[in-house]
């Protein structure tokens, strides 16, 4: 019988910065400084809520400066949201990208940093889940973080030069004020020896 308590995880656009491939690794930081974040993701099916073994879970995110590896980063005017001529070219880089295969209990673990903000978006991490031999059938979403933690993180040395996040929920270009989606996709965090740790369950159909 289906498990009525297992609501499917809200899907969100993968955005413009996903790439066709990513390295298989747990620690995706490379040389990127920032507040450490230990992220555990559990994949379950959204019908029976059973752990999903062998799912490929890929994540990618911006660094503390709001930049993505592997792409040309478009810059925007913070007031008008118009694209600027300035582009930060980080093609050929792979920092803050990686994937893992879920174990018998559906778990994958990543060592990363708290993502920086950039114009038009709340801080977030992209997550794509799929079975490797049917990569066309994916579950794409994004993970967000508690506002109180965000405020503390952006006072840290690596982030404070850019100041606090200037984007409110109503101006996020993906969520567009959707409080329900933000609440459902916010990862609870707790202090760790270094930085923070959090866990999230993704209920998916693959």
C-alpha cells in the first residue's frame, strides 16, 4: 500500500548552471574557502517511502562570492536585474560540483561550504537525482537554509566583504514568494565542530 505521509519533494528548475557531467566524490570544495557544511541526503521513493539504493545524486552550487564553476557567470544589476556586460568565465573548473550513488539505506554525504548569494536568488544548492542509465528521467530541485544561519554565515570573513544577502523571498527569481516551497525545501542545520551539518530527505519518482 502507498504511504500517504511521503509527499513528493517539490521540483524546481535546475537553472542555467548545470553541466552534463560531474566528478564522483564526497568532498566537492577543492580550493573554495567558506563556512564548512556537511550535507546528508536520503533518497526515498514517493509512493512507499522506501530507501532508494543506487540513485545518482548530483549537487552543484555557487562559492562564497556567488560564482559557479564550469560556466560563464552572468552578472546582473542589483537594482534593475538587467544583465551586465561583465561575465566571469570559470569554464574548465569543477569546484563545488559532484555526485554520489545512494547506499542501501538511500544515503549520500557531501562535504561542501555554505553557498554565497548572488543577484536575484536566495542562497541555495541544486540537487538532481536520477538512475544513471536513464539520465533523461530526473528529479530536479534546490535546497535552501534557515535565515538565522544565513545571517551568521555572511558575517564570516570569507563572505562579509559582499555583505548580507540583499534578496528577499518575494524577489527570488525561482521561488517568487512561494513560502510553502521555501519551507519544504529548507534544510535544518545544527552547529558542527566546524561549520554546520544538515540532512534532507528527497521523495522522488524515478
